[in-house]
C-alpha cells in the first residue's frame, strides 16, 4: 500500500516542522545562555576569529596551523563547558533535542527511510488511530495493580513480567505473546505498553483489531485491481517488527479468515517476526473456532498469559458515575 503524493508531502512537512521547532528551541536556549553568561558569547566569538586567523596561516603554508587550531578550539570548548557547569547547566544543554536522534528528525539515514518515518507511514496507511491512543495512555508508567487481588493479581503480575522481558530482550530473543481471559482485565493495555516501548526504541509496530485486519485483507483480496496494493499490505504484515492482533474472535470467522490467519502466523514465525495476540476466548473456544494448525502454532510458539478479574473499564465507569 503506497503513500499518495499528498500523504508523502504531509509527512515531509511534519519533519520540516520538527526541525524548525528544534532550531527555535536551540536558539532560545542559546539566547538564555548569552544573557546569563556574557563571557560565553565572547568565547564563541573567539572561536570564529581564531578559525579565520589559523585558516589564513594554513593557506600561506604554515604546516603547524591546523594543530594550533585544534588545540585552541579544544581549550575554548573546555572553558565554555566549564562556564555552563558553573552556571548549573548540563553539558549538553545547547545540543539539539530531536524527537528521533537517529535521523535527527530528517526522516532518513544514509538515504534510507528511518524507522520513525516507517512507523509514520504505517500509522498513516492503516489509520492506526487505536495505537495512537494507546501510546498516549497505556504504558508501564501508568500501570497499576490496584484493580487486582488474589489469583487475579498473581496472573497480572506474571503477565507484566513477561511483557517487560519481551521488550528488554526483543532484539536478541524471538518471542510471541498470547493474552487470553475475561473482558476488561488488561490484555489490550499490556499490548499498548509493549507497543510504546518498542516504537520508542526504533521498531515498527502494526496494530489491528481482528475485525479491522480481516476486513482489510478481504477488501483487497477480492478486488483484482488491488493486487499490487495487497502485495504491499502482506509485505508490511509479514515483515513488521511487531504485529498486534487485538480481540481475536470478534471477527466473523470463516474459511477465508482461518486460512489468512494461519498464513500470517506461519509466515511471521518462519521469519522470526514477533506477534502479540489478545482474545476473550478461552483456549478451548480457540481450538473449536479455528483450525488445529492455528491452535498448535499458538500453543507451541507463544508465551501464553491468562488474565482474570473484574472488568476494569466498567469499574472505572461506575466510579465516574458516582462522582
């Protein structure tokens, strides 16, 4: 699925705005330093004058000019750093602060699309509104155990540990996660926690509800005009660093869905690409609803976490209604 020219231009404009924001913030910080530490500006002016002076010497054949320039600049840099430290500023206070330090908010690294550009494309192409909302609200920092007790609490803590290990070892170990259990017990929340961690560490994450995923594949599979688009969709689904399929079992299950699901799980397993699946189905219902091959793939190649307890969303809603 390719970007239209308008979509591509929109993404490039977003990067231009990021770069402009960074330049303005750096200029603001520098102006604050000049006002608070006048000597800092004097030293910066000396950098320019010394560079010009030594440049003239190099042009006239002075072989020692370059070494003298390096020594002088190093000495000035040390004095500037000391001034910042004495005034209570961090050594990197004047370094640009990028949203993506890898590409410095340009979207490209050595002529190739950066992971942040790729994730922006995924979000735009597949209208991943759910994952955008998850990244704002669902993360390990907002995690709470207050809604669980007893065996429910033990299960949730175990699932949290599994998720933390999953993200920590993502680059070195191939794993998949399967969350199942009653409605509203944190399955989608934990998927969001993992998604946020991995996106922020530079990985591509594709999120779909089961209904949205199979609707997309069905729409493109039965329209011969969309063959090229379908190939691109499969490439993304097969090759993305992490695929999240939320609420498996809410889709209208038929032979097409079963065959597509098996192909997807199988291809990603063969390519050692991680997948997270959440469902309200029990393991028995999973076996009965899908093929034995799918059940075998999941139980053999996924870390299975059962969650139980009250419906947290409904509990929060009741609390809000009481206020």
